[in-house]
C-alpha cells in the first residue's frame, strides 16, 4: 500500500509560479511511475503529467507543456510538479498518483493522494 501526501498548493496570481510536492511512504517508490492529475468541480479528473520510474521519461498534457515540469527524487521518495506562467484555468485540486506504468488516464494509477488546492487569480 502506497500512501501519498501532497503539499505546496495555495493562491497565486496569474503569471506566477508554484511548486507542488508529493511524498510517498513506500520504500519501493522507485518501482512506481508517478503522475499528477487535476480536477475542478463537475468535471472529470484531468491528466497533467507523468514521470517514469527512474525519471528518464516525462509526459505532459498539451495544456501545460512548456509551463509545468515534473521531477522525482527516488532517494527522498518525492515527486514534484513545478508550475510556471500559471493561468486562471489552472485552478483545480491537484492529485499525485502512483502506478505500474505511465498511463494517461486515472485508471492507470492505483494509489492517490488526498489532493491540494491550487487557485490562480486573474
């Protein structure tokens, strides 16, 4: 069982930056692909980006490509999401997820954090 805890959300003005972090409890953290999703009320959970087990491969949604960066530190069992040039449409609850492969949908990930709110004001 992998437990994930996100941190770093908050309120930021448009054009600003935030860094989200996700800490894992599992000592075999390096066996899991990691991803970030986001969700706004009334909408489906949306893929933001993912990173492979060793961090060699990353994928991003078109909406965040070039603005967001995912990184991981397997020794510290953390995965970060660096968000730059934030837009009001980036406002959502952001979730960290762990799975056996780098899928594009929530079904690919078995373990989830509780989420952290990101609000971008215009």
